[in-house]
RNA sequence: GUCUCCGUAGCUCAGCUGGAUAGAGCACCGCCCUCCUAAGGCGGGGGUCGGGCGUUCAAAUCGCCCCGGGGACGCCA
């Protein structure tokens, strides 16, 4: 069941299409293919509740002026059964529509009826979608890029779920391969240094330099002493990895949980080694997509849109990250049967996008089912100065550090405010200092204001149980005619579509501007229209509107996983 | 060099599947609480939408070429 807002829009699309066909039938317009047109809310709603460019986009095909086409459409328009009741043409050929007052009343009723469910749709028809995000290396703490990817991926997954997709949230744990080996080497050096002094071991330049490595080594030494000092290096590294890796993964999980991110699946790369990887290599081999050179196994990326070939198995016999990633995505599609897979990656991985999609084609799967959201990296600033955030420097700001300094609600909102494709400057001092000025507070304030009103009125014995304003009839709601009331209702009606848009465009940023918009419109309504003290026939409809606004704010904040305070 | 993201008000950015006078927040100036939360509302100043050419009835939006800035181009992940 589509929303009341969308019903009005869809009715118009149908009616306009019919009117064009009718005009052609009658000979008023020449016969031609109808170009796609849009029906949308005009920037200035004084012009109309909806507007269409149908006449203008068809001017060329119909070889007539947009104004004439508009007139022909209007002359053949049948609005019976539509929310729209009045139409006029304007400007260069726009057709503007005005809806019946009933439309506004029905939207408020719809929200009251659906309550917490308002905003949910079955748009996706249960399509099986996976969102894989963060997937930070388990060799150290998460950085700001992970924090941004976490918020973006999580809200995207929510939007997909709300819009009727069967959504799986997944974290890919890179617990195998080169970086784990490097992790072991780093731990080993720190362990030996801890027991035998700085000069007893050399920490390679490309090793992990962070203090967390030292902490692990020290804790390991406290537990096992010198037991691993004289054994085989392989054995020592394995013991250190076996000790530290689970701790790191647990830390990732708890940090993310604190950030309100919970995954459905923690998928371990190690489960792909070696069988699943061998299997995809076989498939590629059978499809003639690989060759051997210099002792390594190469993938013919150039046959599948790549600009150069890629190594799958190194001369030393170890598979590359890329080989594992092909096996991983083969698993997502062929083994687990996802219809759509969305990966949220840092923009530094952009070279990997075409490669992986091409590899899906090469392996006989459909690369177009794989979508990558590339996120420009976060530049961490402090007092206007760039702040080093390299994992190696050892003094980086981690996700848990961030949450110490910035309110959680603000951090989540801040990260989704900007679309993924734009670089984000996150000024720590600013975010911490000006937290009260963060837009998230503006939105939460609107929610708290409504709660306060409802509470005050309840204290005076008005609608104490909420029944009266939750069940105001659509007919009684017709009194909501003030421009501020209408503007607010119009926007409230768009929540389901806003969520669908965010899900389809992979752009959670739209939701943050939507909710800010709703807050603004509520504050304007609040200033212009009183509730308390008005006669009952106006008081209750306005209370119903307040409550509907609260529902929209609360539901949208819930989607963003941001709290809805009742008092501020 | 190739690929990619970005360039819109003093600052941070929306708008970009083309549409009717280019928006918001912050900052600045001035108003509005005997009245439901002033963490709010109203008004004001402030713009060659980086530049040029092109497509179109219509370009901040699409295409091409420049200019300026970030990022990626490993038998790393």
C-alpha cells in the first residue's frame, strides 16, 4: 500500500498520460512516443501542490509549443478519483495541480494509524540485499574513515530494510593473508623487545607501529613469560596472533556496538582459505581467464574491462587479497544467493571497483549486481590544523577516542550529513565544543518541544491518554488549513518516499536534510499556530498534527539510530 | 600520464536523472517571550554557481576543453 502522498502523485502521472493519449486520439496533438515526465512538488508551493513538466519535455516530439501541449493536456484531463481537484498552466509550460483539503487530512490520519510503522514500505519486495561496511582490518583500532563508513553503511542498510528489502549487514574480517602475517611480525618484535630490550629485535619499517601492538605483546608476556622466546619464529608468531587477533576482533565488535552498529554476519576471510579460493581459481582457469607468468598466476583483467592484468597467486604460492576477494564475492552471490551486494569502501579502493566487478563477470556471475559506494576519506582536523591519523604513527584518533570526545548522536548525524562522494573535514575541537549547535540538536529539540506540549496538556487533563488526538477523524482534520500546517503536513507525507530514495540512491544524506526540514517546518508551525487554549475543534486536530510530527521525527531518528529525547 | 572525487554567499555545504526569482546552517546587523521549551521564529546585507565552448525551448545541473585542490594507480589490503 503506497502512501497517501504517493497516491496523489501516481494518480496524476496516470491522468496526465491518459490525457496525452486522449488528445492524440482526438487529433488535438499529433501521435508520438510520450517522453518520460515528472510530477513533483514545486519549489514554491503557492504555484501548486504538484507540478509536471509533461508539456515541456514533449514539445520536440509533438512539434508544438509547450503552452499549447499543456492546454491540450488540461483540456483532456480527467481528475475524477484523484486527490488533485484543480489545475492551471503557467510559465514556460508547467501544469500545476492543487489537491483537495482531504489529502492533507488523510496524511495526518495515515501517520496516526501507522505509528511506528510509518516510513516502512514494501518497495523492495523482499529482494535479498547485503550491505558490507567498515570491514576494518583486525590488526588495530578503527579510524575516522571506519567511523564514517560505519554511519553511512548502517543508515543505508536501515533505509533498505525500511523500504522492504531483505537486508543483511556484514563485516568482512580480514583474519588471513599478508596483513595478518605483518601483524605477527610486529607482535613478535614487540614481544622480544619487551623481554630483551629495544635492541633485541628490529621492528620492520612497514610493520604496525601502533602502541596497541606493544600492549598486546606486554599482556602476552605477562601471561606466557619467556615461554615463546626460544622457540621457532613461526610458532611464536602463531601464538601471538592466536592471542591478539580474537581480542582485536572482540574490540571491533564492542566498539561498533557502542556506535550502535550490530551486524548479522561476521564473515571471516580465513574460512575461504584454501578451498573456496582454489575453487574460484579453478572456475577462472576453466574459463580461460588466467595465465602463468614469472611463477605467479595472473588474471586477465584486460579481457574484462581492466587496464592491466592482476596477480592472483604470488610466486611464493600465496593468494593475493584480490583472489580472496573474488572468492568472497563468489560466496556472496553464488553460495548465499544475494540479489544485490553493496560494499561501502574508502575512495582509496576505487581502483579495485572495476577489477572486482569485472572478475564477477569473468567468473560467470553478474558484476552489475555488485555496487560499490565509494566514500571520500575523512580529514581529521584539530583547531583548524590537519591531524595525523595514520595507523602507523601510533597516535591516531580511533573510533573509540572519537566517541569519548563527541556525543554519539552528533557523531552519527555528522557522518551522514555529507554525501559519501564529498571529502569530510571533521574538526574535533569544533565538534566537541559546538555540540549544542550541531543540527542534530535542532532536530531533537523539535521532538522534545512536542513531547513537552503533550505532557503539559495532559497535566491539564487534555487528552491525557492520547486517545482523543490519535483518533481525530479525517473530516475534523480539515480545519488544518494554515500555510504552516499545510507545509508541515506535505513534508510529513514524504517520509516513505524519502527512505526509498535514500535506499535507491545509496545516499543516506538525503534523510538528514529531510529530518532537518521537518524540524524547521514544525518550529515555524509552532511559532505561527497555537495549540493550547484553542477551542476543541481546532485544538485536537492540531494536537494530532503535533503527534504526527513527533512520529515522523521519532521514526526517522530511529532509522538513523539517534535518540529522541523527550526533554532537553 | 591514466582513473576518480571536488570547486555554488565571508565559512561549511544542499541543490546536479535539465525547468518557473540559485537555497540552508554558521558568522554579522535588527526585531519577536504578560502566551504550549528563545537549543526557536521573523527581517536584512551578502553570488561572474572555478573559466570557456557546445547541446537544448530551457544549463549550477548534460558533453568537450582548460584552471585549481584531494585521492588512487603494488606479486599491499
